């Protein structure tokens, strides 16, 4: 299995709206904590260490 980096959202605008709604009334520390929890929840859902390491590598690339 390989990390899917192609567009895969059924409704990207709805997801973005939900994500911004999550952060709307949070201070910086709360926002960072919510992001960390979201990352861990999604990583747990994926579960495959190879996929997660690939995602970490891509996320860490400086553009």
C-alpha cells in the first residue's frame, strides 16, 4: 500500500469549513492541541506504519 496524495475528498469545501469551524473560538494552545488530537485520531485510523512514515516524510519536506 502507498500513501494516496491525489485529491480524494468527496466535498473538500465542507471539510475545510468544518476544520475552520473547529478552530474558530480556540486560542493558539487549544488550536494546537486540537490539531494534535486530530493527527493522532487520523493516524490511528490509518494504522499502517509504512503509510504514516511516508506521510511524515512528505509533510516534513521544506518547500
